[in-house]
C-alpha cells in the first residue's frame, strides 16, 4: 500500500509527466524534420517551375506574331478539293502554313511526306505524290480541269 501515499503518487505523476515530455519532444523534432524536408522539396519545385517558365519565355521570344498561324478566309483555299486531302489533312497542312493551292503546288514531295510522318502512322499511310500536280492544275486551269484529271486517274 506504499503506492497510495502522496509522495509515491507525486513520483509516479512526475515520471509520467517526464515520459510524456520526452515523447512529445521526440515527435516534435520528427515533425520539424519532416517540415524542413517538405520545405526543401517545395523550394526545389518552385525553382524548377521558374526555370521552366523562363525556358518557355525564351522559346516564345523567337516567335513573331506573324509566325503563329491564324488562317484568314482571303488567302486560304479549300485544299480538300485535292484528291487524297480530307479535312484532317487540310488542318495538318494549315498548321504547316500551307494554306493555298499555289503553296501546295510549290511544296516538295519530301516536305509533304515529312509533314504526314510527323503527324503519326495514320497520316503517313497517305500518298501525297499527286497533290502538288493537282494543286498546280487547279491554279493554272481551274476546278473543271482538276475534276477531269481526278476522273481520269481514278479510272486508270
């Protein structure tokens, strides 16, 4: 029954308080360490974001407003009139600043193949070898001549 004396109760209370203090202090140190680690990661990520933003700014500095393609109705031909060019390929050609029959007529076959290949396997299956010929024909002789050419070459 020695445990029920006020002195022994005080000792057990003190031991409990000291144990609690050391445990709380240990947890606090661990939490502080974790917080420092997270702050270091945050600073690293903020620096990475800043580097990326600066890189994007440097990339964009090289572009002039005229370099960014915005099609205008006045100088854009309907390239889908060419046999083998549908809306998606026309859009792809537009993104490479091929907007008119005249531009298509003067674009090399190598360039057209590179454009198609850069867009993926679905596009690389297309054969653009006759596109400049058709574009030149429509530019020089008109749509009727192109329609006749397409009819002749589809039947052969």
